[in-house]
């Protein structure tokens, strides 16, 4: 496997970590294409813990983002501050509300969001080297802060998140769940995934297209 892709996770579970289906579909498609990958996550406490059965916060419980992400990666994971862009050809960020709670404070701060330093540093190396960057679901909201203004992305058609992207200087493009938006100049590929998907097959179509395009961009 000559090409290597870094996958950045934010915990385990749609409501307080990485979206499990999105992550699994991403890893599946990478493997189907014969692409190598390594998962990374920040070694920090989660913003909070959500009982996914009832959708309510669990009082008095603390979980570590790296430890929880290891569940998705079957233990094969490294701390985010060890991610070296020079060792990889591309990077992908699945969605899930951990992106808005653990990798950033978007869930609280809206368009005043701040991104954790380790993620900013990791993505800077990919962007400066013009290596492909894939983001899905809620993750594209980070792009104006991570990579700068004027980059076209999509979260589907959610007016609130689209408005936040615009307020931060980003360019939001409406997009169907089974499609992608490509900003070729910046090598950024995005897809709505579970910002719009009602079935796993819908999410899979867009995610597979995203990974396929990332694969193509690595050759350009």
C-alpha cells in the first residue's frame, strides 16, 4: 500500500464523538481501494458524555477522546499530536458531534468557534503541502478556521451551519446527500453524510465518492 491516509477521530458515538457509520464507511472504502490508513485522535477529555439511548448527558462521567476513538480503530490509533503530514498523502475527518464538542467548541460558540491547537497544527501541514483533505457531515464547519476563508465546502442544506460557515468567511455550497463538493484549488473535498442521510446506504454513496476523489487527487 503505497498511499497513506490519516483519519482523525473525535471519540466514539454520533452525539459526543465521531459518527460510527461514517468512520466505518470511510475505513471500508480506503481498504477497498488498497489505501493504507492510520487513525489519530487528541488525548483530551471529552466535552461531555451522552447516553446514546436517551440522548441525555451523563452527570459525573468523564471519558478520554483518544481512548474512546480507539474503540472505532480497534486499538490501532495514535495521539493527534504525533500526526506528521509528511508521512501521509491525505487526511480525512469523519463527522459526529465530537467535531463540534471535542475538536472545536462550535456546539457552544457557533461562528465564534475555536479549533483545538493539535488539529490546527496537523491540518496546516497537509494544506501547505497541497495534500487532499476530506471532511464530512459537520466537519466542514471547521474549514474557515482551519484552512482560511474562501474555500468551498458543504454540509448539505442546513441553514444554521451554512450560515456559520459564511459568517466565518467560508463558501457554502448546497449539496445532496449522495454527492460531494470539491474545491480543487485547495484540494478540499466535502460531503453531507449524516447531516442529511436517513439511511446508511445514502451516507455510503457520498462517503465513497469523497474517498474516491481523495484517491484521485493524491495522483495530481
